[in-house]
C-alpha cells in the first residue's frame, strides 16, 4: 500500500476548505482569523479514509494572492492535486497561478473539482467545463477527470472520493533508501510533550530514538515520538504526513522552511546551480542579478539569479542559472523550486536544483559548464557525479562525502560511481579505509605528469634505480593516501614499477655508458685499495676532476647495488671492508663485554676520523650498542 498526500489548489473563496470538510468532516481552517474571515490564510491538514480502507493525507492551501507563499509551502509534497474551480466564477487569476506552480513543482496527477454546483444550472455548468478544458490544454491536467460537486448538498462528493480512491490505488514510486527529509511546514509546542514539527516526508524513513539534524541551521536533536494521522508510530516513511516530537531543541529556534534529516545528510546551501524556465506570462524578461523570491520545500528566501548560457531570458524560454541566496537554505540535487518576482510579487518561473555549493568557474569554461549542467538535468546520479568531479566540485572525493551534496544514500552513490568506472568514464579507487571517485581527466593528467617526471629523471640520472616515492608524491602535489592509491593503480596498469622506497617507469633498466663504466672501475679500485681509510667525498670529487659530475651519481648507484656502503654524508666504504670490521667485532665481543673507540681504531689500524663514523654506522644497524663512552654487542651482531 502506497502512502499518498492529496492537496488542494485554486482561487480564493472557490470552496477548497468547505470541500475538504464535506469529504472528511474536518475544518482545516484552524486559525481564529481564518474562521472569522472565511478564508484560508495558512496551511490546513486532514486525512481521508477511502472506501478501500486506505488513508490519504490532505493538505489545504490558501487561494488568496497574498498567501501564495503559504500555498507553495504545502504544494511541494503533493502526489495528487484537487484543482478547485467554483462553478459560478470559473477560471480565475489564482487558479492560473496555482496551476503554473503545480507544473513547476512537477506534480503529475490531479482531479479538477467544480465546486458550488448548486449555484448554477446545467447549461452554465457545461460552459464552465468547456472553459476549463481549454485552459488546461497542454498541462498535466489536460486529460484529468472533471467532477462537479456541491459541498452544501453533498452531491458529487461520493463520486469524488471514489475517484480519489481509484487514482491513488496505484503504487506511487517512493525513495525509501535515501536519508529521510521532512520539510517543516508547522512548528509548535505542546504542554508535557515539547517541540513538535510537521511536514510531508519526501523520502526515506525516520524512527523514534533517531538522532537528527535541522538544516540549514545545524541544530542537533533527537526523535522522541512520531505521529501519523494522529496515531503513534515507531517509524514514518516517504509519502506520509508526519508529526515528530523533537527533544533538545526549542520551537523558537525552528521555522517553516527548515528541513529535518539524518545527521550530515544535507548542507547549508549558499549557492546553487540549476535549470530555470521563465513562464510565458511572465511580465518581463529575466536579467542577470535580478533579485527574486526563491521557494523550495516549505521555505522562502531572497536570492539573486545569474544567467549562465544566455545574457537575457525571454518569457517562455529556459536557461541554466546560478542562484546566490541571501541566507542559507536546505535544498539538494533534483529538488524542484519556484521563483516569484521581487516586486510586484507574482510567480514568474521555476526549475530544478542540480548542484549545491559549487566551486566558482571562469566564463571561458561556459561550454563545459553548460554541457555538465545539461547532462546532470537529463541524466541520472552518475551524470551528477561526473559533473561534480570534472567541473563543479573536487577532482576526487570519497563516495561518502557525496551524500550531503545529493541527499541520496551511499549505496546508490556507490552503484552509480562503479557503473561510471566500469564504462571508463570515471575511476573508483580505494583510498585508505574508503572508496573515492576520481575524475578521469584528472587521473589521466596525473598519469601523463608521472611519465614526464620519471622520463626526465631517468634521462638525468640513468644510473639511478628510480625516484624516491616521497619526492614523486611531492612533485605531483598529492595527499599521501591518494598518492598510494594512484601508485597502486599505475603499477597494476603497467605504467610504473615500485621497488621499496623508489619508483621507476615500467621497463626501465640502468644504462651504463663507457665513460661511466671507467669511473665505476676506478671508484671500486680506490675503495678496495684504501680499505678502512677511504677517500672522502670531497677528495673523490677533486681526484676525479674530469668526471666529477658523474662521481656522485655513480657512487649512489654503487650504494644502491650494495658494492659501496654509505657510512655518512662524507664517508663511503667498500662492502667487503665493512664486513671485515663486523667480523672483527664478533671476535672481540666473544671475549670482551665493552669496546672503546680507541680499541676499535687500533683494531682496524686506521684513525679516529674513520673509526668513529664506522662505529656509529654499526650502532645504526644494531651490530653494536652505545653505552656512555663505550660500546657493547648489538642484537644483530651475529646475524
């Protein structure tokens, strides 16, 4: 069984509230002023028990032009609209405005109800039907049933209720997977209960005991209890008129237009990009930086609109726009909105939100921006993700972090991202403990940059086994975890080879020139002949004056191969002499417990200049262990 919300729409004094009372027995004019003046000022609510046994929630909206913003607050969650037209007056200005609003909010089903049937004759009634039919051509109500009723005599009420039953028996599509969202249309306090908010649940499920957040204010609170049609429930779901008792928050801290949702499921939005259609009957074209009244959900806020793909928008035309809000709002991806002019106040158009809090873009990017907006409007969540990582957001982002930008579930985002990855349109990589989606162009650019960096490095240092990973990461300007994830991908894809702390292009091999080979032989001969009194680095550079520029590179290559051991920044030593020193230490500590620097110097037959650095190297590799002025055997002496 689907949960359905029925709403009214129509001109002032066309009998909307009286009609609801005739169907439900409930007078939705709850305010004293409403009852005294006989008009609906604010939203009213009731529920109707249908012949099938199902219940539907009913939202009664005001028809007076002064209260259209209240009508907008109630129209957002409507599944089925009753467009009410009085038989004695026919289509009126607010009828047209309400119809425009319903179409802008993408309401798709409705019934036309001709009220006050008892005040006209059959000939007049037929003429009104014809006028209505002409007015509704090209709208979503063009082929909708038209039912004349009299709320005074009850004539036609039974037929209307039966029609509502038939039109709501079909299951309405509901998003129960995404984080719940409840745009607040009423907030009040009850003695002994506390703060209560009501609204039409747009998506998801909310349960008693759940921690929630009020957007855009960021107030944290908890669901104490839930009511649906006056009955207590443990859980409410999308499509239900819902009242929630909240703890830890005061009613004066909340207002109509706020949204209750899961913690961190939305963002306070200061700017949004979307599609916009200016109504055919708008009084004038829309210009850049026009001040507007923005309506979404149950909220109204002042904003300025900037046209993206045109310089001026004529009535009846569509464009993509950037909307800068004068105060934060709670809107999300694919939300519908309505725009009213600043002055005089009238409905002029509306559209759909596509990206919230987007990054700024240059005018030179307009073609890319428009293409991304068009694809996001016409496509699915995958197109949103592509637009986010390629144009409006960050080049890579954890999938979890996309939830507040879309108000969609992590599971749905994951499926969309993985589909993009499977088609080669984006990339999903494991970064640390979670998955991130990457812009394909960003990944390809970084891959090309890696190739260029390493090609230059190999050309400059042909004897080096590879570049230090940390140096490569720094030059790519990547976060450590992101770099590791991309490195793993580059290795798996055959671009790179990773060796310990270094990385090189796949297939790279050290190439030794004839001149370098001569330098290698000279260096090895020099170090092997000098033993424990090797030349220092400065002495080497001086003695190899012609080949000085190659000495350091060749020396580093010999160190990487293990032929030469780097003792410190100035002293290098042939491996066999280091091993001989280690063997002598083993023999010494087999008979003695402590060793002085002087004993070690004499043991090697060298000077303190070389003995001390070599002993400190032995400390470093744990062959020896430094005490105060002496050394003892280290844990790795006999390995």
